[in-house]
């Protein structure tokens, strides 16, 4: 029997009738329906799918090509910009205090310089025990331990602990050897003479920017190119200085050379301080000038301060009184009234004036002399400081001529020195004068001046009649010694002729001789020309003048025939004595004696004995009760004279207002064209001044 199975008749073989897929499905899932034949619809659908796939592939290809081109463009053309954006996100620049060039005197002696000192910083992340570290640093640096602990717990990677520390503090920190606490070197401004010329030089802040004086005015010239430290910002935005701060390299900077002579400056400050102590003066100032060049050899103010520790002193101690403060000059102004009279040729030198026995009436007002003078020559009028004589001579001169003469001498306008807050003084236009004002102004009441203005004006008489521009800064030099800026002597105008100057100088010599009010200014071997001043101060709270507050002054030049020095001394509110001949004249003498020796000026009369002490009665002058019944012509003490903002930029005007303690309301832009209140008006400290600014060339609205 055969073992081969024969399929039924008519059945097709499985291999011939079933596909492989059908057989597999039948094997695993049982019987399935036979596959149907492909239709025309199936073929059309397949074509559509293929087309869609090709379109998608083409779209993706174009997109990828565009992205490739764009990526190449960004890598080639935009790489710098993108790199900068990345740096801004991850890096931060830190600018340490910049180096400043030195400020030196006329002989190169340093008044301000920059030194390299230590500053302490820390990485709080490196602190094993922040509280222990804070305690150690507090002891070493004299700081509050709680404040330090907060810094060291901050989670930052960089904090300043204390900047610009002393050498002893730096050594104490090094000995602690705390992890993450380091020292770096930073520039610090240092004033080796401490208070010498402090008011003129000024000071700088922690950011090495000038805040006052010449440090402020010449800030751009003194500052070097800034150095930059860079740090990376971590994921939380905190700074990481991975290599520490390093050492700032000393740059090549400019230097500012002053006209000041450090030695004469020291003499002036020392003698001024002695006078303030001896006469219990509230304040004072001294200006020493070369009358031929206008160079200011000394500019002393008292009280004084140490710019190395400027924050420990109040604003009153930091005032540059020689330039910012105004006072009634009293009898020192008689110099200029007499010069105007002689220059106009209205009265001969030998003329005699009847002085009314010391009392002269002008309307309801009375002019007083300290002595009962009768007939005096013009020279005697100055020698004995007669108010009555000057009042009568002013009547001959007239309001307009006296006003014009005082303006030519520089009163009522700023000298233009590069120091913040310079006052213009006050000289009202003669159209606003009453008859008694003409008399009062002729001997120094009803007008205010700065000590620098007074010294500059007296230099006109000393140098033969020419008004020189005061020079505080001689030049600015580059690091290589090249000249960056130069400020040579500049003659502003001729004020009086040379003959008049010689006549007035000879008259002023008599003031320091026997019988004059300024004998305390005499110097053995030299002729001294000068004039005393004793002026009542305005009442702070009421019209009129105080009966117990004075300004004592003396201004003069030596040698009288060929002057080397003009010295102007002003002492505010002396208590022990208030006469200029007693309080201020000795200061002039002591400074002049020392300065002449220092400069090597030989005496005119070698071996001449020292002058005998002065008779105090001779020093008494007409400042006391000079005018009775005169209405107050100037703002009261404690009031502020509104400065002139016209022609100033907004920035400059804001600085001037700050210096004067005033608020400024700015309207417009450009340069100041008008203001309210007007310049010279007396207002209270802290009051507001409105200033209109216009751009140059802009038509007024």
C-alpha cells in the first residue's frame, strides 16, 4: 500500500496557488481568505504616495540646504557679533579706580600723587567657617563682625572686605592666612603735605574722581586710561574672578603743575593759623601773588583740613575762602578810589581836604572818622585812613567814574580761576546808588570782594597799572614731558597809567610809616606799601551792621619800589582785637619776612634795626561806626549771594549751585541765558534758583 497521499481531483498544488505570506498567515492564524487581485485604484494610490514622498524629500532637502547656508553665514559674517553677545552673557568687566597724574608745585614738589596700596577681597565659597573668618578680619581691620559675616555668607564668589587698607592692616590680614581671603594692589590718592594747599588742590573719592578743587576741575587731564578686570558669570549670575584681581600696572599719566610755591604756601598757612589762634578769629585767608605775572604763590585758608581724611571734616572747613567767600573790604578799597581820582586828574596830589573834625553829614546820614581830623593832604587821607576825606573826594569823582574805575580793577566780576564756586563779589550798578552809597563805597562799605580779587587789584598798583589774570595752574605736562597745556601770564587791560601807580604806591608807603595805621607791617631794611582795613559785618537777622563782628584786613606789596610779592590778609570775626593794623598787618609782615629770605631778595637798607612796636592808637581807623543810618546794601551774614549762571552749561551751573548750597531748577537746554533771582541777590541757603537755558543760535521764544 502506497504511503503517498494524492490530492483530490481538480485541486491545485499549494505551492502553486498560495503566496508565501498567505501560507505563513495560515500557519499561525489558521485559514484566511485568499488575497484579492490588485486593482487600478491600488496602482493610482501607490503613485500618489510616491509623489508625496518625493515632494516631502525635496522640501526637506531645500530646508536643510537653507539651514546649511544660514549656519555658514552666521559663522563667517556674524561671528564677532555673536561672540560679543556670548561674552556679555558670561563675562563681566570690573573697572578698578584709575591712576591719576600728580599735582606738583612750581618747583616740582608733590602736592598730590597716587600710590599703590592693598585692598582685601574674599571668595565666600572658599570659606570653611565664615563666622570664624569674620571675627579674625574684624579684629585685623577694625570692622563690624556682623557686617563681615553677612558678606562671607553671601554665597557669592567675590566680595570686597575693605579697600585701600593701611600697611599694618594688610600685614594683619596676611598673618590670618584665611582661605579665600586675598589682597590686591589698588591706586590711592595721597596728599604728602596733608593740609598744605588742601583747599586749592581738593580731593578725590573712592572711584578716583575729583570731587573738589583742582582735582575736580582738572579731572579729565589727571585721570589715566581705565584698567579693566574681567570675571566669568556662573549659572546663578554670580561673578567668579578665577585668577584673583592681580596687580594694576602703573600707567603713564599727565601731571598738573601749579603756580603755588609749596614753601611759601606753608609759611602763609602757618602764620594764618597763628593769627586765628591769637585773636580767636572764626576764619581767615591769605593770598600771595607775583604782581608782574599774576602767579599765585600761596593761597591759604583757615580753618583747614587734611584731604587724606576729607570725610572727617565738614564743608565749612573745606571752603576755599580766598575765592568763594566775599567780605566788605573796608578801608583797603580807599586805594582804588584814590587811584581813580589821581588817574582822572581831578585833584592835584598836594591838594588838602578839610575833614570836618571827624564827622561829615550827607543828608540824614553821618560819615565818621576814628580821629578828629581837620585838614589833610591826599597822602595823609590814606595814611590816617580818613573816611570823611574819601567821601568828599568821591563826590568830586562821581558815581559813574568811581563805578567804572572799580570795574576796571576787576571788582564785581570773577577772576576766572579754574576753581569751583568762585564769587564775583558785589558791586551794584551806579544807577542804583544813593548819594550816601557813593560815599560808603569809596571807603569800602556797600561793596563786597574776595581776597583773590583784592590781591589782584592791588597788583595793578604794584606792577605799574596793568590788571593781570591770576594764575593758579602754570601748565599741564604729558608723561614724556611734552607740553599739553600752557597758561602764561596774561594782561587783561591797563587800568591806570604808570605815573598814577607810582604816586599811589608812594602814598601807601606812608601807611606803614610812623603815624600810619599799618606800622605793624613794617619790615627792617625794606619799604612796604600797604593799606589796613577794618570793616563791620552785616547783621545776620536785621538791617544794618553788627556792632561786635568785624573783618580785619591788610593788603600790600614789598619791596615797594620793585615789588616781588603782593600779600593780602583777611581775618573774619577776630575777638581779641578787630583792627586790621593790629590783627592782619603782622601776618603780612611775618609772611613777607620769611618769603623774602627764601627768595633771596636783598634788603634795600642792610643792617637796619627792627622797627619798634606800633602804637595801637595809630592802628585805629574809621571802620567803627564809619556810617550811621546807612541802609543795608548787601545781603546779611548767613544769607547767600546768588551767583551768575548766565553763559554756563547745565552741568557747570549744577556744580556752582551745589558749591553755594542752592537748589537749581533747570528749564531748557544749552547755556544759561536768564535766571531768577538775579545775580547778587541775597537769599537763604537751600533756596531755589530758576535758570533758563537755550541752545546756541536758538531764537528766544
